[in-house]
């Protein structure tokens, strides 16, 4: 029979289809199985209006067969099949979609879940095979036809014999070495390996609605002879059985009342290779601008590679149960990147390879809804199970803080009510709302302190002073904390104030006047201390905010001590230095010692260095010259 030429731009177009559209060769199996599912769907939906068809849904199936000697892989279905004209139209014209035409013939058929719509998935078979044979018999017809092609050179169609309706596609798998195999070491022989094929079905087509079956061999123990001794070794035999490879009904499409916590936990651990149960589960179905099912999990522990370049965020994206992307990053905002799960929608507009979205309007709608759903679930957890939320925040709170800071604070109002910080008065984590609701009506600032640990912050002179005055202080121990707080600026109209800054004042007007007088009286002594310390500090002054502590360092500029430490800990970039003020407790006996040493400039200078050294240690900063400080202390002792 004469060879026919493809009706589209022939060789160049087909080569582009085969070599450029798909990222991975293994996608071919997903495409052919999806086409088989479409063919069954068409007959099934036809049977809904034509009772004479008389085929039960349970009678439909897809089958894979492998012949390693002949190097063939066969995909068969008992769907609607194709006539000679349909073979010519659907397979002889590149990018002709029978599925799309079926939907158009049914006025869009919104309730018809047909997977394939672009008509190029079939040609992905040529990525792994050098010859493709299609035998098809249309339902209700006595005639069958075989379509055969070796690629862009063309194809033939002729009459043949076939038992029953449906389509059988046989791929002659390429030999290894005929061209470069896929990056990562995969070989064409992989597509003749039943275990590899079973894994690909599980990966991409696990939720196809019809059983996908293949003969598989397994070892089973032989029955022992009645007279065999108890310690006789067990013998095994190989048993071949027709095994269903796919689960068909995804867990996210089941009703919630059908599922238990154990069902969710087992799915999560198996799917995402985690040993621990998730801390929370979100199972939702949306019906609005876009219809989709989502099953989301909040892990109980930070993945080992979470803060590394190797970590890939994103949710698995399915279209009608067929996996399109293993991780779609556009479905999750960065601040919720720890969430794992799947989204399945029939409304996605996919490009011809189904590997990318044709446009992202639907995706943006889904992502926006998922963002709201995750936030809502976290708020519910915060309100109803505080202990569990605190465990979550211990693991992922830093990511929420990064979310507040990133994008110049664009998400700060969205996330700020999810933040919790250790409270000096409550001695446990509290929310910003809880802090503000407890504030004295005359208090107009939210006081906070930053440090390496709660213990270190609690030992700050300013923290001691604030507690003695009855003020609650929020303790912040992550490097990103102060950056996030600075980005928020305020909460509920109350400005954030770092107790280690010059803005932190705890005295009344009378106390303020008294302090100004004390500073004026000691101005010469303070100036001499400043001269001794040079550029190490910008100012030396007396304060009344240190409780029982003699001395402290405070920030005299925009860059705080903790910000200095965080920035300088980064592996790249120039080092920075915060502008500091040395504050001396006006009510501490150290003031009398300084006054007594005022006439002995050398001794006053030694006192100044020791006080500065002490203040640095209390602030969590390294000593600039430990040897000198040690010698001075010994000398004065």
C-alpha cells in the first residue's frame, strides 16, 4: 500500500513535536494512557444516553504488554475505537484533537472529563520508538484498520482483523545507542522493564479512572511436602498474574467522612517520604471561577534541606487525575513554601505538551485561594490548639517572618497575626494582638528586644529596667526578627520600639528633668570617657532605664546591634558597624566611683574601658581586646 504523507508541515513539524515539546521522554506513557482513557470515556459517555450499548463501567480497562525479545511495548484499551476516516483524520494530521472535537460536538460537554485536547500526545511515542503501529476497531463496526508509521516519512493505513472494539498501540522501542538517551542515564531499555513502567504509571497516571493492568511476575513460597522436616529450606516459584497498577480514585476526591486521620497520615508519609505525621491537614474542594480539589499538609518538622538551594517548593499539579507537574511553585507563596500537597483541577488551560500552563489566570485564582486557605487553617490552629501551633511556629515561624520582610513588606498585614513572640511578663509565646490588648491605655509603643536567646535577652539591663517599670517586652531570637519588625513599623497603631535603642525611655517628666540635670553635672566626666573610647561609641550618657545594671550599649542610629550581627554573619558583602551609645545607670553606685576618679584621668580611662568591655559582653558582642581588659581588671583589683 502506498505511503501517505502527514497533512501538517511534514518532517520539520513532526521532528519539533518529538524533540522539542516534551521535557522528558518518559512522558510518552502518560500521553498514550491518557489517550486510552479518553477513548474509554467517549464510549462510556455515549452509553449514558444509549442504553443499547450495555457496557458496565467496571468492564473498561487499559492494558500494557511487554515483549523484550521483539522490543515492543503495547498499550491497549476497549474504548470507542476509530474508523478508517478517524485514523486518517486524528493520526494523519498533526495536532488534530479527537478529544477536543468530541467536546465540541457535545456543546462543550462541561461534565465530560476528557483529558487530551491537543492531539499531539500520540506523537510523543516517537521519542522512544522507531516504529508505531495502531490497530483500531470502532464500536459498532465490523471492520478494523491498522495505521503504521516510522516517523516523519509518512504512514500507511490498511484493513486488518481485530477482536472487539478499541485500540491497540504497539511501540517498537529504539535500541540503546541509536541516539543520545535522556539526561540522567535513562536508556530505552527502561521502557521494556515492567517495574520501570509500573513506576511511571504510579507517578503520572495513578488516578486514571480505569484500571491499568499488566502481567507481573513475583516469587511465592512453595507448599512444603507433608513429610518435609521443619527446618527444611523454603523453596520459591515464579507466579505470573495480571496486576492493576493504578489506584484509580485519588484520596483527595474521596469524601472527608470516608477518611480517617490514619488515612491522611499514611498517604502523606508514603507520598512525601516523611517519617513523622503532618501537624495539620487541609482537604478542600472549590467550585467557583475554577473547580479544583486540594489536599495540603503542614509538616511537623523542617525538612533537612529546607533552607538550602536544593529544596524545591511547590504542590503536585494534576489535571483530571493526570499529573502535569510534580512541583508547581506558582501554587504557593514563598512564606508558605513548607506546605506539601496536591491540587487537581479540570479547568486548567494547558499547552500542547501539558507540561506548562497555556496562561496563568486559573493558576493565579487557585494559588490565591490556597494562600487564604492555609492562612485560615493556621489561624484556626492558633485559636483552637495553641500547643500544636507553637510547635508549628518553632519549626516554620522564621519563614513567616521572612514573608513579612520580603517584597518591602507587601505581605506584612497578611501575616502579622500569625506571629508569636516570647513575652517577658507571660513567660510564654504571645501574639501581637494579645500584647496590644493587655497594654496600659497610656502606653503607645510595643517594646521588644533582640538577642541570641531568651536567657541572653532577659539578662539585658534594659529588659531589667522595663520589667521593674511593669512593661511587657517581646523577646525575639531569630536573625530576621528585627528586619521584619522594622518592616512592619507598627501594629494596630502602636509603634515598635527596641529597648536597646535611644528611643527607649521609661521615666516621667520629673524623672526626665532630674536625669537631664545629672547629665549636665557629669558632662565633663562623660566627655572624658567619650574621648577615651574614641570612635567606639558615638555618645556617653546617664540613663534611668537600666534597672539594677550599671552600664549598657544602645543603638544610636538606624542600624541596631542585632542587625549588625546578622549582616556581618553573612558570607558575602562588606562588614557594617552599628553606631553605639554607652549608657551608664544614673542610679547606680558606679556613678560615685567615676566621680571619685574624675581627677585621675588615667584611672578614669581604665574605668571607661572596663565599662565599655562589660557593656559589649552584656549586649552579646565580642570583646575587642580581651587581653587588655583582663590586665585592667587584675590591676584595679
